C-alpha cells in the first residue's frame, strides 16, 4: 500500500516549482471538495510562498510535503494558526494518490511531529459535510466532532484531537 512508504518533508523555497505544478495538476480535483483558490493564488504563487515561508520561520505555521519513496509529491499537510499549544490542521492529497491511505498516514505523521517538534497539545480541523473522505480521515486519526460550522457557505464540522507527549492521543 502506498501509505506504507510516505514521508513528510518540511516545505522550503526549493519546492516552489514542484508544489505549483502539483497544485495546478490537481486544481479541478480539489475544487470538487473544497473552495477553489482562484486564479490570483496561482498568478502570485511565488510571492505567497515567500510570505508563508517567512511565517513558517517564526513558528506561526508549519507546512510539509507528502512524498513517496521516489520523492514524488503526493500531497501536503499543514499546521496553521499555531498559538497557545494548538494549531489547525489542513491537508490535500493529489488525485492519483487518493483512496490509498496516504492522507491517514500523513495526518498521523504530522500529529507525531506536532507533539515532538512543535510541542502542541491539540489540533483542530474543519471539513464540509459533503467531503466524506476528509471526514473519514479525521475519524481514523482520532479527531472528534466538536461543532457544526459554515465553511464558505457550505455546512461543515469543526474537529479536535488532543495530543499527548507519548505520541498517543486522547479524544
């Protein structure tokens, strides 16, 4: 299974072209389940990446690429709004790797990093009700539903996962 051979790599400026190509190749696929980022996102990609990397250097966020054993970019997992021991998790897995356990494995790895490297005690995540794959990943990785929300005009749910220093979670 593909999920057995993935690894996370912290995002750097050297990943710009590969990440842009990944986002463009999967744009229509992602837009089926999350709001499209719009043309400006792609036109201003280099500037936006530089700004995100500057925020990453301060610890406000943590971006990671999901790579297979050959170094192919399969997706990304991110922690944003890092403050007071918590952060919001976000992830996107490319269409060709979807349904193969990659998102679950990547989220589990990032949860371990959240404890060991970033000293976080809990994570939140949001998804729309019409995104069953994302909801399943969150359930499999120990997130519990916390509240119904409106996500860009679509009904959704906010989830939370408490983290403990041993790497195990509590609901």
